[in-house]
C-alpha cells in the first residue's frame, strides 16, 4: 500500500478501472475488468485473456495483459481496497 493511497471498495474500483480501460482502448469494447485483488500494495486486475481453442495466448492476450498492467501501474499509487 502506498502512503498516500485512499481506501476504495471493490465495486467502485472496478467501475473506475472499466472507465479508464475504455478510455485507453476505446476500439476494444470486448476488453473488460471483471475482478481486482490487492497484493503487497499492488492492485491486480483480471478479466478475459482471449485464449485460443487450445488454451494458448492469442493476439489479443498480450494487448489485454498490457492494459491490465497499465491499470495496476496507474491506479495502485492512488487506491487500496477497503
């Protein structure tokens, strides 16, 4: 947890993350955040990873992973889960 972060409930944080996600990648409406956890002060966002039929990463897998990582980087210093 960062010293200046503020407490936020999970549902409000998910809404905030979804808004930010769609601002980052407006042309990917299928990208969404479905869950968030916190470990050692870092928010970890989860959602669809777009694996192929064999369970392997697809082209979108790296894109959505990078967006989730960006959300963690941007939001973790400001928020922590209640």
